[in-house]
């Protein structure tokens, strides 16, 4: 009988500890980082892309396990593609004598709002589902570089810059592990995403829509969270 009572007591305390971490009235802070580098180069031709996304959020547990809050995204993407250009013909055969490199850099700072539901399995392990929406301005810079392989000289670089608008709404699952009662680590697995982008220099502004479900590891972000 004593063992049964002791077991029930321990079970109750354990369950209380599981749920007390995400009780109503607590503040929730998190920061996540996504870094991805893709390279596909052969004989000087191909493409490479660097993507860096930092997001930080502050929220409030309005109900147990349910967070509402706001934050920001700081996005940076740089891609460069090098192709071999065609210039002229010889006996009807195209002559390739230059490399053309198209470099595209995009920077954006986007305010965001989010809601998150957290389901704890144990006092340390939990999963969550986050709905996040952001919008703001983005800057794009495109550079064209031409290198003549025969004369080994470069032509003047052509540069074009634009400012645009971008918005995104995403629904993503997460796995979380608490190191202590207040601090933990998490992985965000991307998921469903719908976005709209348009450039203000175009009249009228034409928005491009993108909708996708992507759980690829290259789109996962890793971060920390604090509950106080």
C-alpha cells in the first residue's frame, strides 16, 4: 500500500512539473538561426547559394501551453550562377569564349507575429506547432560580370538595385528539449509556407505568390528558448 501511495505521489509531482513550465502568465523568449550553403561548381561553371536567417520572438502564455507574441526576422541570401556565354560562330559552330556570372544579394528585415501551442511529453521533451506571419521591405542587388576567356579581360560590371515588399505566413512543427526548467533547445522543421513578393519600382506593383511544403533539412533552424 505504501508503495502504491508513493508511486501516485511521485506521478502527480512529475505531471505537475511537466505542465508548470508552460503555465499561464509566464513570458516566453526564443531565438532561432538557419544557415545553409549550397555549392554546385564544375570547371568554373555552376552556382552557389548562402542563406542566413535569424529570428527572435517574445511571447506571453495566455493559456497553459499556448503562446502569443511578436518578433522579427533578419534574412540574408546571396546566390551566384556562372554560365558560359555564346559569342559568334565559326563555320556554323557557336564559339564560347566568355563566362557570365550573375550574383544576386537579398536583405530583409521583417516584423513578425506568432502563436504557438506546446505539448509536453515529459518534463524535458515536448513538441510544438507555430503559426508565424511576417511582412516588410526587402532590398535586392543584382550584378552581372563578364569575363573573356580568350583575352582574359573583364567587361564593366553591370549592377541593378531594387527595393521591394515581402510577406510570409508559415506553419511549422518543432521538437524541444528543456535543459532546465527555464532554458531549452529546439529545432524548427519549416513546413507549410505561403509568401508574396513584389517590387515597388514596378507600376503597378505585381506580387508573386509562392506556396510550398518543405521539410528538407537544409531549411531547418536551430535555436534556444527561455520561459520565465
